[in-house]
C-alpha cells in the first residue's frame, strides 16, 4: 500500500496568504542603513514564495518587487566557486561557524583562510575563485551562473553595486587582510568589486525561491531542468548553509526553523529543504543578527506547518492557535 507523500499533500493545500497575514502585524526589527538603497526600503514590504521540487511556484505578497540579493548570494557564489575550481575551493575557505557578525574582521587562526563562505570574508574569497581571467569575465560568469540558478536572466542594480563598493570599508579591510595572509590571489579592490556586484544583483522572491529550490534539488533547476551544479556541490553548499547561513544566529535558527537558509541585510532569506522545496521570504526589518524578523517567524511557521524541519520527527505540524513567536523568537 502506498500512502501519499505527506509533505507534497500539505504543500498543495497550504495557504501562503494566510501565513503572510498572520505574520504581517509583527513590527519588530530595524531596516539596515549601510547604503541609501537599503535604508530607503519599505518596512511593510513582505513577500513569500515557495518553489517545489516539481517546479511549481507559489507566492504571496509583493512577489515581483525587486530588491538586491545581498548576502543571500553567498551560497550561490560558494556553489559556483566549487564548480569552477573542481572542489578546490574547499581547501581555500573554512566551513566552521564563527559565532560572530557577518562582517567580523577575523580569519581562521593558523591558516589565514576565511572562516566559512557565508560570512563576508568567505564570500569575498569564493567570488574571487569563480572562473574568469579578470574582473569583467568573473562578473559575467557570476551573473550568468546566478541566472541559471534562478531560471531567468538577472541584472545588476548599478547604483547598489557602486555604493557597496564605495561604502564597504569593512569588506576592503577583509580583502586586504586576506592579501596580507596570502589567501586572496586577486587584488583587494578587484575582490571587493566582484563581491559588491554580486550583492547588487536584483531578484524578487520568486527568483530567489527557485534559486533555493535548485540547491534543494541536487543542483538541478526544477523549473528549467538545467543542471546548474553537480549534486555533490549542492549538498556541500546546503550543509554549510545549515551550520553557518544565519551567522551568529545559526544555532537558534536551526533549532526553531530547521531549514538550511541564508539571511541578508536586504531582509531576504533563501531557504532550501533538501529534496522538497526552495523558499524565499522578504521583509526588510532585521533583528540583531541581521535576520529579517518577519522572515524568521514566517519560516518557523512554514517549517512546522509543512512538517519540513529537517530534524523534526513526529512533531511537525504546528497548532495554528499557538502563540506567534515575536521579538527574539527564542521560543519559536
Ligand atoms: N553587501 C553586504 C555587505 O557586504 C551584505 C551583507 C549581508 O547581507 N549580511 O556588507
């Protein structure tokens, strides 16, 4: 006797608009103001998209409103670097969580490598490892690679790229430190330029959900069918998202949400449930770790209600009348 797959059945019936309206009243968090374009973000923007492994995409809220991808690009830079270096990138960057902020000026002790690819130091390095003889070629390869993950042609927000490069003093500092340690082979300025441009790629939640789904589906885009990276690259990337993707909030996130994910200062979060779905949530106000407050709450509810917490066995579907976790969501 074959019983229907409970996750796909729940996914089919899941009311994403209802989830959004339950979380929308949450007012916690602050919008990031590191560059003018982020400071100007609408705090009421709140969009969610799910991309299932069968290629079906579901959405709620302002799902086609564009925003810069920011740190949600880091898993994909790691994926492209692993692909283009035939795995050698794993020798060049650590994979241990830091327990520190995303832009901490710190390298792995003893090796001078960045601690992991999900913090800024690591992403500066993985972006520099993507194939291309110069900055223009690497930028082009990254944009094409990200477009394959998304299943549509993506573009760079030139203003954001310029400001990220001009105002990213900590990123310049990190790149110089890696030069001094001998771990970064391109010039510091070239590294920051490529990374800043990657952070400035414009997406919406639909594109980001499909990107997450491509990682969740062993590197194969479930909408276009393109094998963007190998299954082993996708597995490595999702594993590191699970341990490092939410910076110094990664442990709390993994307990309460239980889905490998990457947060970003724009307020977007990309999620990958291996074998099942990708998702993206976007809401600009952030908590102290730089994670979208509504995004965290919505991801936790989604995880429990769909029963996709990767460590949840027999304790998956939430009581919808239960309290919606607020503030620091320690009890989420
Ligand atoms: N572009 C931002 C930076 O490098 C990205 C940081 C983030 O989203 N956490 O500082």
